[in-house]
């Protein structure tokens, strides 16, 4: 009977625990954010220029143009990427929407 090496068993457990509990960073504007990700939107100065998200680390908003050709589509089922140029979108601090 072959007994498992204690060190290899400990290493296997360590790899499992690291994989199960290690935080994977979320990224959007190339600034990685720790999980769970949250964003406080109370600061109206985060977005001051149209279509510029640089002051909001980890977030970029897109129009999502031409991702579907029908209406009333569940957004969770839309898995493609827009091929429309300049799809990044945000309108800052509008008083008349």
C-alpha cells in the first residue's frame, strides 16, 4: 500500500484553499478593483465630461449599440460586444434629461 506524502497532501489542500478564497480583481478601465466591487455614486464630480469614465476606477459604460435587433430582450442574455466605434457613453450631470 502506498501512503500519500504529507507535503503533497498539504500542498494540494493549500492550492484548493487559495483557489476557493483568493479574490479575483474586477477591471474595466484597466484599474483593477477588489471584489466584492462597489461604487459610491454620491460624488457628482466623478463624471464631468461626456463619454469619459477615467475618474471612476473599474467602470466603463457602453451604449451597447446593435447588440440585438429586437425589443424587450433580457440584458442578461446579450453576450456579444458592440462593433460600433465609440460605443463608450455617459452624460454628465444633466439638469434636464
